[in-house]
C-alpha cells in the first residue's frame, strides 16, 4: 500500500511538472520578423532567445547517398485506393447556426492576441510629371489609410514609420521598403481552441440527442 501511494505521488508530481513546463513553453511569445527591400524578401522566427531563419533558407548540400537514392526512385507512384466505406456525415443547418457564435469568438480571440508591431513602410513615388506624382502620392496615402483602418479593427498594430516619398527630381534614389514583427502567444490560441472544441462536442452531442428524439417521435407516430 505504501509503495502504491509513493508511485501515485511520483506520477502526480511528474505530470504536474510536465504540465507546468508545457504551459511555460506555450506562454513564451513567438515573433515572426518580415522584411522586404530591393535586395529581396527575408523572414525569421524568434522564440524567446532562440532565432531561426525561415527565408531565404541555407542551401543544403546533397550527400552521395541522397543522390544515389534519387536515381533509384524511378518507379511510378502508387494510386491510393478510394475508401468507399466511410460515409459523409450530414450536419444540420441548426447545428451550424449554433456553432457560428463560438467560432466567431474563437477567431476574435485569436486575431486580438496577434500583435503586429514595428511596422515600417517606405514607398517612393517618382515620374516625370509633378502633378501626376502628387496625385499618385495622395492615392497611395488614401489606400494606406483605408487598409490600416480595416486591419486595426482586427489586429493590434503599432507603427514605427510610414512614409510615402514623392521624388519630383528623380535624384533621391529612395527604395521601397517594408518590415514588421508579428508576435503571438500560443497559450492564448491553445486555450481558445480547447474552449471551442469543448463547445463543439457539447453542441454535437445535443444535436445527436435531438435528432434521436425526433426519430423516435416519428416512429411512434407512424405506429399510432
């Protein structure tokens, strides 16, 4: 009995430690850094103090074994057999209607947890005609304002600098630039997803019970 209690205690401590570590990892912010300039596009991912380059990727050297394996694989891919045993389940319209509010809440929580910050935009406008340059500059500012207003209604955005530079002389040589950081907290997204999954299962079970009761009522009416 003592051994069993000790084993249960160790198991409980181990599970609590694993859950604590998992929550700690999920609570760490994940930041995606995006940058574009005349030199090209680049993207990197940062998790706490760890940084990974996503694009451009470092070219991988193929080993001799990989090259030989590629030469041997000349066979045609096998066709996958269609599984006709699985039938598609029909989802009632009432179930979809009940699922819309929790789905909207999930998306709202996920989108509001995303922070877009350090936004840097530089758009040069050049050309021969000064009036045309001024008109184009005004249109670009208008488009930026409309887009920013739409995005700020969904995400949290902080700007570092937004510039539209008219180049009337064509001598400035300004280049188009864009950069931003997108930070998310996985623990918020995972929690919201679990709440939505619980709500989905609950609604699904209630929908099945309602359908069963309706079928039973129809059967009784037919017999009567």
